[in-house]
C-alpha cells in the first residue's frame, strides 16, 4: 500500500510501485488535468509538484511519491485565483490547452523561486515545456504579468 | 497493479474524499461553465439547432466546429450573441452532435478544416441569433400587448420605450411557443458590439484548472484501455503473434488481432503498454522494407528533369529561358512531417448491440460516423460521436479513412466492454498520414533590366487526394490541386510561366497538414522570387512590389509587414531580414523575419506578420493564430523532418523530432489589415511565409541560399 498526499488529501493506493505517477494520477485518482505527451520527459505536459519541485510525472514511478506531497493543476488553486491563472486569463494564453497544465505547474515553481523572473529565467524554467500551438510569447507575458501582480500584493 | 475491484474501491474512496462527483462521469467542453444538468433543466427555448436559452438567462451556443485551439468556441458564439443582443457573461457553448443540421454549409458535411470555420459560420450563426431575437421580441410584444417594432433589445433583455424590461430567461417559455421567423434581418456591421472586438476566449478557465476534457480524459464506467501493436513498416501485416507472457500480466483482459495489428486490452493504460512490450508479433514483409527517403528524393530529382503534367502555362517559358540575359535554376526540397499534436491520438467507444457511442477529438464527424457505422454493422444514425476538446489537430484528426476511429471500433468489437484506444507518442508519430515530402525544381530568368521573363516550376510529390474518397475533388485532373495550390496561382507578373506536376508513386500515408500544399509551395516560390531579386540586384521587397501591380491585397500586407519590421533600417551587426508574402485559404499574409547565424546556428530574433483576412470576428484570436502559425512554420523551417531507412521511420519522439521551445522563440508582432472584404481563413494562412522569410533572412545574413528544409547551414549553397 502506497500512501501520499495529493492536493492536500491523503490517498492510499494498492498499485504497482513502478507505475508512473502520471498514470496513477490520471487513472486511479481521476486527476486528468495532468497530461500525457511523450512518456520520456521531453515535453513537460505531465509536470506536477512533488514536495514543491516540478517533476515529470510520466517518468517518475509512483513509489517516488510515497510519503510525499503531490500538487497537480487541480490543486494549484481552488478557484482560478493563483496569480498565474489570472494572468493566463488576462493574456488569453491557451489555444488547444493541452500543454497548459504543465506550463502552469512549471511557471508556479519559477515564480516561487524567482518572484521577479527575467526573460532568461523564464527561458530556463520553461524550455522543458513544449507547446505545439505556439503560445510561448503569451506565456512569457503572462509570467511577467503574474510577477507584477504579486509585487503589487494582489497575490492571494 | 491491483485487482480491478480494489482499484474501484480506492477510486471511490478518493472521489468521496475529494468531495464526490469529481471522478464519476465526465463532461464535454463548456460544461464547466455552468452545470449541464442544471442548464438543461431550465432550458425551455430552443428556436433552432444552434442555441438554447434557459429560464436562468443562460444562452448555450451549440458549435458545429471542433475546438482544437483556433478559438471556434469563442468566435462562433460571438457571431450568434451579436445578433441575439445577448449578455456575453451569460453565454456558454457546447460541441454539436453529429447531425446533418450541423453540416458545413459549403462542404456539405460536419468538418473542421480548410481554415473555414469562421467564414462558413459567419451568416449561419448570425441568422440563428437573429431568429431567436425576433421570437423573444415577439413574445415580449404579446406580453405587453404592444407593436413589436417599438421594442429594442440589449444585453439579454427586451425593452420598451419606457424602459420596461423582460430578460430573455423571463421570455423563454413564451418565445418557445412561437414559430421561428422565415426571414431575418441582420445588423448593419457598423452597429456590431462584439464582432471585431478582442473578446476573451470562453474556454480559458477550464483549460487552466485541469477540467477541460480532451479525448484522452474520457472515462466511462467499466471502461478498459487498449494499445495496439502496429506494423513497424507501412504495408506490413500481422503474420502471427505470441502472447503467452503478455496475457498473464496484471490487468490484461484480452489480446486479439484487429485489422491494424494486435490489440492489447487491459484495465489501465500502463498495464496495456507493459503487456504490449511483452508481446511478440511476427510481421509479414512489406514492399516498403527497402524504402528510404534519400533514395526517394534522388528519384524525385530525376523525375523533375522531364516535363510533368501541365497545371498552368502562359507564353513560352522554355524559349524565354533559353534566350534570357540572366538565368537561375534551383531545386527546393521539404521532408515528410507529422502533425505531432500535443495530445496523441485516442478514441473511446461504447459499442452495444444496436448503438455505438464514440468519444474523441475529431475534425471529421460525418466521415468518422459513416466509417465507424460500417465497422459496427449499424446504420449511421445509430452511431453518435461526442466531440471532446482536441489537444491540437492541424489536419491529422480529419483522416479520410477515419483510421483512429475505425480501429477503436474494431477494438471495441473484441473488447466486449467500453474501451479507449490510446496511442503512445511513438505510435502517433509512426502511425503515418504525414505532410508529403516535396521537390520543386524551378527555372527562372530576367532580362537585362532585371525584369523577370520566365518561371517554370516542376513539382514532384505524393497526392493527398488520390485514392481517397476525396479523389472527386481532383475533378478528373491529372494532378492534385492540393499539391500545387500556392504555385498554380503565383501572383507575380511574369510573361512566360509554367507550372508542371509529377506524381510520386510512394506508399507513405499522406494527409493535409496545417496549410497543406502551401506549406511547401510558399517556401519554394518565396525563396525563388528572392533568388531572382538578387540576380536582378534589386531589393527583395521592392522587387516583389513591382511584380504585384494587379494584386493590391498582396501589396497591402507586404507593405504593412515591411513597414512595421523597419525594412531597410539598420540592424545590430550580424542580423539580417528576410521577407515573404503568400495567399492561402482566402487570406493574405506577409512576414519579415530577423535572424542571425552564429557558427552555423540560426537564431530567429523577431517575426513581423501582417494579415488581410477580410472582415474579422476576434482580433485577439487572429493575433494568436498568427503567432502560433509562425512558430509552427519556424519549427518546420529550423528543426523538423521525418526520414525513412529500410522502411523504418527514424524519428520516434520529441528527442528526435524537435519542436521550437521557449528559449528559441522569437518576438512575434502581428498586424491586421482593416477592410470589409469577405472573411478568409486564419488557422493556416500564418504558416507558409515563415520558412521562406527565415531562409531569405539567412541568405541576407550569410550569402548562403537555403534550398532544403529543415535548414542546415552545411547544406546551404
């Protein structure tokens, strides 16, 4: 039996510990906001937080989560109030939307580590996340906008 | 993994812990905006197929095009809401079921493609909204016992001269009893409140909180998951398979042959994938076992040496070429390319004795339903397709054979339970239906004043339409219009001009890929016109201008892009600009790219893209499509190719098939030409100019010509 926290809820699961965390989140826990894109940590669509760090859940065996805290896109905020979500709306970022959960989860770690990221910081933090629709220019603007909101104390 | 019953118990426990409801069932696009059940319970007024109004004032617009990122779930509701005078904050949307009512008014089937959603819906959705508005006014007039002509509408309500007000929700029941008007009057465009405004997309919220349901997210009670072992070489068939180990693996329910390979059906995706790895399949040889793209391109080069089928001919280009003062010949090549949507293909099917329900992200509902019905052995009316969000489409999800849908119905027939077929990234990339590789051999010449006198393009490549149900679109022609589009209408004033087409007899499955033929004709023609400009020792922008006297809309976008990019103004050392202009899908696009080349590595710093797509609905979405189109085009220009050796595709995933990433992405500026021309497309027109603009900029920076994509400085001439 594996036990860990997902979005502040404890879960106990009897699963093969080598199963990637991605598929446990999606299939056993029904948290389908985290996406499958490549299965080899190339595209970032499956990015979640494991004890606050951005990890590629498609290559992380669920055993790695044991005793730890996982946050998925569903846990980023209960009500779209995270500054990144507000900035994503303001900049009309998503097109097809498929990669956006991963983009947001990567950006959330960036903003926590560097509340005023430079373009170079954004390049570094976001280059692991592919967007086929080409929303990069808007993601960049939205990250800067979210950083601005946090400075002005608009963060929740 | 655990036995299914324990899984289900865990599943239930978690779902209760999470507040319930989360995991049970799922909802289709838009349902997150307001609970579907509630909306339906209050719906009383459904004047036509395109909208419903509830007593709660909610207006639900039913959208007959698939949302794959291009914004139709916002643009089409805007059209309807405009004429309805709806309150935009009360607008929701839903994907249409498959029904002839939702057919594309021009193409005659339910389809999302050809950059046609907005222009084809422009009147259809406005009329639907206007008809509803007329009925709501009539209902208010009855209630107040006044002449309907004295009433006005605004923000979801009807008002009389004294500002008495009845909301659409309050009028819904009465309006439902009225007969829809036979004719409606549409608004004067000058009075538009929504159309033409950068209204925020309606689908953003559910795409940033994990709630948007894509095909891959579909879950049904008792649903199994399947992966299919498909042949490693196109055309190979399954001879035999050994599943002695695979079938004993945890969670595996069934392993069975299907026409496309061997289906491995399990309780979960990971179990199915693990079991597939333990499966041993013997494949029959295929005629393609020796196929290589290097050899194929060599053959294309040979073919291009002889005349092809005549597509267009004016004057005598061969004689003019022979006599010309200066001449140049160039061969341009582009590779096979996959669509590589971020969401790999998938399709969920619940097949019963007399019904078949399909959940998938498709661009091709009518065709998919007909193809699925044949496999299911049911009349098409017994097959329903629920269109989910599409995690990208780019043409791949409009497959003439409905490959991913048909296969899933076959799997459902052996599964004996609802089943979702999931393609891994490798399955998706290796599954075929690529943009065809193409070769353009172009010969051109100029006179002593530097004016072009001849141009002859010979194209070699596979036909997309040949052998499909769309062969009729070739209209008996000896060439495929989708192969030559964008060169058959070359706009430049050149007195002697020929376009010839050669068929390539290759069996790689090919398909429309964002911008179709324009994806290579734009590259070849806009690079070659640049070569002619240099031959004439003229500025590439001015050279184009002089050759477009009869094409004011080409000129307008060319001028706008050049002006906004600062064409001719000094740049930092090492940087240079390239320009391109192209007409596709009834819209005009010009781009200027700014690049530098350092140690053979190309950096694109900035792209300025100008479009004339006629009357537009949402400039915010247009900007997004131009940004995305340029990035899509730049990925192809700089990084992407599919190659075959010994019949096997050499690229499998994003490590061998790279995409442009954040750190490589240029600044992109977009501009729209304002006019009142008929609406054109926007999803595809922003792609074709990017590769030639970059390639021409590389020439300006280095003096090296790029004639092959993806660009490699080692192959520049």
